[in-house]
């Protein structure tokens, strides 16, 4: 595998319960897939000017993978995150 997979969890700061749960689900999925060495998880404030200029206004919590919003406005399941990450990994090989 080459470049890192960048996973951004967009939410409120300080995190609301749904934003916190989304971050936990992402961390668990990365750990279970054994890709901690190639995945970087970032927590971003959805209200920051940088995030708004990059993604526009999004419903939170949201998850972006490699600069593409994949989930918005709800807490994803761990399986959903794992499936997205497997897809990204498959596209890289």
C-alpha cells in the first residue's frame, strides 16, 4: 500500500455525543481492519472556516475519506465504515 488513507471526522467542538460516537466507530473499524499503519484519523470542527471552505456546510457528524464526504448527518455503523475503507483499499491496489 502506498499513501495514507485520511479519514476526517467532522463534528462539533467540543464533540457532541453523536460526534464522539462516530469517532469511536471509525477508530474501532480501523483497528479491526488492521490498517492503523496506513490510516490517519483526524477530528475536524465542522464550523471552522477551513472545513467550511473545503466541504461546504455539512450535517454532523460526518465522515470524509480521502477528501470525499462519505457519511453525513448520522452515526455510521462500524460495518459501514469498514466497507467504505475496504473499498478505498481495493481502489489503491
